[in-house]
C-alpha cells in the first residue's frame, strides 16, 4: 500500500514539503530550467541539469518537450497523444503529482505545470525553485535520471487553453485579459515590433510576481495590491479572466499568482501576442490600460 500523499492546496509547494516527499513513488519532480528566448546561449539548461539537480528530477526542454513543433505559432502545447507519449517516456503516469521548478521567475515551471493541469494531471510549482533550494543546502545530485516508462492518460480541460477565436468571442462577451509581459512591452511604442497590447488588457508583469533573485513567489498581499493597481479587484474579480503574454509561457505565472489570492483565471491564451500581433488588421493599444 502506497503511503498517503497529502498535497497542499494552491498551485505551489514549499521546499520543506518537497524534501519530505522526494521518495514518494507518486511524486515526479521536473527540472525546467531555461533561458529567455532572447539569450544567445542554449535556451534549455541541460548542461546545468546534468551537473546538479534535485534528486529524482527529470529534465524537460521547455521549447521542445510537450510542444507542437509543427504549429507556426511558437511553443503551442502539444496534442493529447503527443503529450501523453512524452509524459510516459519521462516516467510520469496516471495518478502522479508533478512538481516543476526552474531558475527564471518560475515562468517555465509554471508553463509545464499548467500544461499538465490542462491534460488533467495534478501539478504544483516549487516555491523558490532551484535558486532557493540550492542556496539552502538541500540535497542535489548529478547525472541523468533513468526513467521507467509509465502510462499517462490525458483528460483535457478545454477551458484552460484558449485559442484565438475563443479569445475574440470571450472579449465580445466582456472577458478581461491580463497580460504578464514586462511593462515596457505592454506599454509599447507604435512601429516597434511585439510591443503594445490587446485592447482592454490589464498589465500584471511576471517579474513583479516572482523574485528573480530567490525564485520565491510574491506574498498574496503583494499580489493583491498589484492586481488592484492593474484594475483587477480581488474582492470583485471579473466574471471571465484570461491570461496572456508574448507566447503563452509567462501568462501561466499570472494565472497561478492570481489563483493564490482567490481570483480565478479561466484559462491561458496559448498563442498570446505572438499570434495576435502577427495580423496587422487586429487592433493593438499602446500606453497604460484605460
């Protein structure tokens, strides 16, 4: 009989909790360390993983694993069959709890955790990520974990992933978008590629929701203040709220941060501004949200 796994509520787990449960047979730790796409270095930190990682962690390349590489829009989530196949190869099966971590504002960890949630699995993000884990002197190991193949059965939750047409329809019925890109990109400048925002979107940058120096997520009170400043009242949240960003990656940070203060985010616009801004006929706003 397997030992009881009591999973904390909310989207995060602490380092203390994870260290106590590293040996549990249903806990699957996933290392998603990576670099921003603007970096000239490899975007997935495979070499760093092979040097040191949390014991038992498998490595995920955030730009290739669980991604539909045939989609012209960058880093769209993989189909159910492709996702299930890769999860099984990594030893992640039905009934497992996936715990993700990275070392860059939690954006890659949150994205992979969201993807597993989208396909029906339980997932959490390690608060503090690799940075706080390593600096606290917690156990680490090197090499590559040999995975035992498992069976992962996808159970999609369609509302967690929004397509372009669904976002257009949602905006027409009054849905609010929350944009997790850096403020300077949200504010934008006419004529500057990939800047500005979808009309009516609110600005909630991922760098203000997670401490880049420690990997620790902002306290709920701080998130609530940032949400209010963005025009989202935690006491009277929008009836429908959709997270967006540049590529659907950092949007998941906004989604999980809002969840921590009791604000339900209905889903993530997977194509995000990469897709929206690719068509010059779609409207784009600049400056602060009205």
